[in-house]
RNA sequence: GCCUGUGAGUAGAACCUUU
């Protein structure tokens, strides 16, 4: 059973619902009676694949087989409901769980908070926090991060800052994630000062920033229109012992794109190539967009060779950007050729 | 007797999926 469960879980992690299903059936075919863990792993696969109904079918099958669900089972289902934005269902499962006298843990509350955030029910997210305390489950960094993210998606910057202040007062932030979420709240208001303050708080609290922190800061700097600040974060990262990866470079390319700075974008591209970072489609799309927005269609077309060399295929987005630029420049011949390429590669279907 | 190993569910940026 352990081996089959691992196979199911591995398939789920790889996004192969079919593989998970096959492994589950193989366990049965081997004459094994599935236990709670195996059923739960299969439900997880369905949930991750967005096939919530089938996850519930497995749950009912499990119940019919007389196998009792535990907190892992309920946690998997609630998380699946959250990912499919089915808040009511998530709380329904929570209700069943409580009626079965299964003690909830952090995962349960976290999945519920996430579900509330996704459905714009911020007040309810805070109710869950109260429930959590009532059940004597202590909030941690994950809890704070989820609450901050919920505030952000609901556009409640002030509330996010409130959560952040409480977190710092209690002093339990040990990881960079809650700080990143708090910084992200600042990009809504474009308040670079507030974001920098959070960054300084983090250093003061002896939490080591990771690359995502810098990407979030770059985003805020861009929203505030402060290009120099965004670029200054690159040496700052290095100063803290981090080597910028394609993530940071992509963020800077986005800055160039939003601010209309084709020369600097090309400069960033040169740097990341020199640093042996592997550019992806998003890297090239940001570059293409920047160049096209600036009317530099030929420079953009020149990049296509580089893409080929890097083994990066154009996607629909790349073609849309290029075709728009061809249209604006009235370059019919180039546009038609690109469109044919797009057709051949199956990107001309929308 | 000792040692070791033994399966399942959570968070943050950007991107992509989907102009």
C-alpha cells in the first residue's frame, strides 16, 4: 500500500490524474484493500487536476468501504474546494469534519482562509482565524501569508498592513514569505516607501530575503515609476549573497516594458546572457513587447534568431505582439509570413 | 537488546495556461 500511495502521490504532483488513477486501480487489482492514505492520495490527484466532483466520488467510495476519513482526507478536500473556488463546499466539508469529531489542524484553517480570499469574503477569512484560535491552533508564517494574500486579492491594503503590524508585534515571522506578501500589498497603492520599510523590517528581524522578495520590490518600484530603484535592487541582492536568476531579470524586463525603455531592456538581456541565465518565453515576450511598443520592429524580429538559438519556441503571446507591431508599421509581408508560422505552430486559433 | 529505514493534504513575486 505504501508503494502504491507513493506512486499515486507522485503522479498527482506531476499533474497526471490518469497515472494516479491507474496506480490506484493497480493496487486494487493486486488484491489490496485501499486504506485512508491511498484514498486521500487519489483525491489529492483529482483536486489538483481541478476535478473536484471526482474527488468527492472517491470520498464517498471510501466511506462506503467503511474506511474512516482523517484530517489529511478533509484537508485534501478542503484545499481542492479552495483551488476550485468552491467556498461553500469547503465549509461544508469542514462541517462534516467537525461533526465526525476530527480535530482540525493548521492545514484545514489555511485552506479555508485561502478559499475565503479567493471568493472575496475577507471578513470570513478573519472569522476562520478566530475559529483557529478557539481550536487552540496557533497561527504561523503560513497563516499570516495567507491572510495578507487574501487582503491583497480583496484590495484591502489597510487591512493587510494591520495584519502585518500584528505579525511583527508578535514576532513570529521566520521566513520571507509574509514579508513578500506585505510588500506586494504596497504595489496596489504604489507606495514604494512603505515597501522599503517592510524590507528594512525584515532585515532588522534577521529574516534572510530571498529572490521573490526582490521581485516583489521591483514590482512596487515599477508601479511607483521608480526605474532606478528597481535596477538598484540587483546589486542589493548580490550584496546579500543572492545570485539573480532569470526570475529577477524577468522582473526587470517587465519594468523596462512598463516604463518603455527598450535600450535598458536590451542591456538587461545582455547581462542575463553573460550571467548564463536561461531565458524563457516570458523573457523574450517581455523583450519583444518592449521593442514593439517602441516601434523597433526590426530589432524585435532580430530577436527571433536568438530565440531559436536558445531553443525557446514562440507562443501565441509572442505572435500577437509581433503581429500588432507589423500592423502598426504596415509591414504586410512580414506580418503574413509570421501569421503563417503561427498557423503552422498551432497558435493561430484565437 | 540496540541501531537504522518505512506511503497521503498547506503559503509569498514574476511568468505560463488564457492578448
